[in-house]
C-alpha cells in the first residue's frame, strides 16, 4: 500500500465519530488568528493527530468566540428585521415591482410566408428567411419584493444555524437571488440570461465551498498531500488543490458580472431615462461581491486568520444584502 493510501486509512481511523459537519470540514481551533500555525502533534506520515485540529467545532455557532457569537447574532437579528419589515411594508402599501421576463424564439419563413412585423431578420437565404422574435409571457414574471424577502430570509435562517463552511451553501442561494435582482435593475429581463447568471453565481459559491474544504483538509497535513506540482519555465511549482476551485469561482462570478455590465452599458447607451440609483448600486454591489472572493483569498494565503475571516464574511453579507435590498425596495415602495 502506498504512503498516500496509508494516510487516507489513518485519517478515517483517527477522526472522531461525530456529527456530519464534524467530519466534513476539519477546522483548527487552537490558534484561530494564525492560519500558518501547524496544529496538534503529527505522526511520521505528516497527519495531525489533535482532535481539536480535526474536529469542526469552530464551524458550529455555539462554540464560537464571543465576538463572533455577538456579530453573528446581530446579523441574524438585522436580517430577520429586514425580512419582516419588507413583507409588512409591501402588504401595508400594496406596492411592488413585477418584471415581465422576455424570451426569444428563432423561426424559419419560406419565400411566400409573411414575416411578422415584430420579428428581427437574422439572415435571408433567398428561398427562406431566419428571424428572431421577442416574446413576453404573463407567467414569466418576478416580484422584486419576493426576491428581496427571499435573500433576507435565507441569510437569517442559515446564519442562525451555521457560520462556518455552510455559509457557502447559503451564499449559493442568497447571492444568486441577489445577482438576479441586480441584473433586473441593469435592464436584463431575458429569462435565459437571468437563469444563466443565477447558476453562474451558484457555481461560484459551490466552487468556494469546495476550495474551503480542500484548504481545511490541506491544513491537516504538513506536507504536499493536498497540492499538485506543475512545471513552469523548467521550474517545478507546487500549487495547493484549493487554488483550482478558487480560480474557477472567480471565472464564474466575473462571467456573471460581464453579462450584467455589458447589458447595463447597452441600456445606458440607448436610454437616457435610467433611474439615478441604478449605476451606484451596480458599482457598489459589484465591489462588495468581489470582496468575498478577496477575503477568501487572503484567508487561504495566510493574511487573515479564521476569526477575522468569519467576522469579515458576517459583516460583508449583512452590508451587501442590506444595501441592495433596502435601496431597491425603497425605490419601489416609497419613490415610485
């Protein structure tokens, strides 16, 4: 049996049987502000023997340091208040913004057939013409209030239960709902495009989740078990496994924002009546979204410790959701 196989078997033997969370992502607790510290005693294979280092107790809310408990509780309360307030105000004022989504169909018309006036000719082949038609359907509609209430509810619910690696699962849904709301404000009403940016965002968050798990696993070893070696310009370079899903996450979220920014630029170019709040909110939310990725990068390379990173994620989530939700909701309910 090879060395890596021995390590895998030993990992399964030494990790204490606990909750599913405990065995999924081992997170060190003994020096949470110094991620470069090697935790626990190691055997000759390089595996950490300390139960503290392998257990995920630092990812369970009631075992967090007081500062994280307080901040997380405050965030849960604020998200809950926002959720209740949004629903209550919308019901009391009987106001909402409902977007009718669009979709396109591509059709072929023979030489003798009449092309509809609302169709755009894509190409004329002589004996046939291919056209594209824009459609709206009353069943394809999105409520702004529903979107805002949804990501406030998701944030409150998940943060009440988890603040560790499970935050990425919450982000996979709440951040994806947020980016759809942002896309609507940018003028992107095409159902296929909104569907795409939703899942690009979700893919980004799941990639971040996988990167986080690989990073935590890598910290359970003092060697290069959770890394790969590549040759760059005749020089061998070691790259940790977390780098690949982390990089993929950046690619996915940038692709989603390219769709939003390109569409918004086209909207601004053809329309002088874009609401004044739209450009600032898109800029601010773009920056805040990117900060999540920057925070994870800084955690992985050892600049930020666990405690600092968790606090950063808590506040970034609260600030980004509160700004986006309340700015857009106020414009819908109180201004228009």
